[in-house]
C-alpha cells in the first residue's frame, strides 16, 4: 500500500495485471487511488468468482472482468455477474449488488472519481448509502458521458475496448464507469 510520507516512483511496473490502475502503468506511481482501484478489482473478483483478466487462447480474446461487469450494469443485469457457486442462501442480494457497484466505482479510470478507502468502508459497513449511479448518456464514437446524483456530476471520458493492447494503460469502457469526488 502507498505510504503517505514518500514519493513512490518506479522504472518498472510490477503487479498482477487486472489489479493495476490504468494511471499506474502510465506514471509508475503508486497512490492511495491505485490501491482503491486494486480493491475494486478484488471486490469484483470475490463476488463474480472470476479472475480480473482471463486469456482465452482458442480465439485470442482477453476477458476483462471490470468491462464485463460494467457492460452488465449498463444493460441493467449486474446481478448476472454474481458467482453461481454462491447460491442464494445466506446472501443478501441487495448487498451483493452494492458490492458489485462499489467494485465498479473503485475501478473508475479517473483516480479523482474513486472513493477514498474511508468511504469504501462506510459503504461496506452500511454507515453510508452508495450513491445511485446511473449513466446519463452513452454516445457513439469514443466518449461516454456518465454521472449520477449525490455529488456525482456528469463527465465525458474517452474509452477504448483495447485497454489491454500492449498494456499501455489506455482507458477502457469499464474504466470509464462513474464520475464523482472524494
């Protein structure tokens, strides 16, 4: 985790792909926001039972968990991301849905739009309700305008489905999830 008293910089990015925030691969700097991104990927992995990145050699496809969950959320089917092995006994489906949405919020491509870990804990404990997160407009081309209520304002963000192309740190549609502030 990022130590607030230092100025971390690396010349070689090391980490588990799928947990690295897009800006970390560009800047080589670890921050609290890169930690939040990794935690978001972890939340999605736990609830879905899928790895953040899966390479399918038979068709050279790359499965990106954040993009997949984001696509389900856009279509109103976010609960399809729930691991079927979890079953339905003993799990509050509203909490499962909240954790999926929180994972997406933590995985936002803009580090300034990610919640702080303090906020994440407040959401998980139920001390604070997760803001209603609704896409305002999905335009054609290369940008997506998103936003919501409760302090979340609409912004347009570039996206590309080739986020993993050479691991250059480009933004993906899933990384362009929701806007908001700390």
